C-alpha cells in the first residue's frame, strides 16, 4: 500500500496536536504517560514533536484519557490554532 504524501496542513496540524499534548502532560514524565496510555515512549515522543503528524485515533484517544482531555475540545483547539495561524500568515 502506497501512502500519499502529507499536505502542509496535515503536517502543521500534527505539530499543533503534539504541542498541545506535550503542554497537557506538563511536568509528568513522557515515560509515565506513554505507559498509562499503552503506547511506546518512542511513539509519544514522535507525536509530541510532530514526526507522526496523523496518529491513529485510538492512540490520541488513549492519550487524551490519560491527560484528562476531552477529545472534542482537543479537536476544536487544534482546528482553532490552525485557523489562527493561517490568519497571521
């Protein structure tokens, strides 16, 4: 299966999502959050830095649960950040 290359918007959205998850993690260790979410530390680090720009839904859902985030609010915040950034550019 061949994947289509990510668009600039998809890459930017991944960076925004990663930044928001990292901020929500706060002072908690990445290792502890990854373990609680049932994902590898490497995967969490890649998501936080935007290297995995389109993480699987259930991965984001698990992270949101561990971090106490509402998925709808997270999706809205990512969309609003994208819109705000586009208006500045």
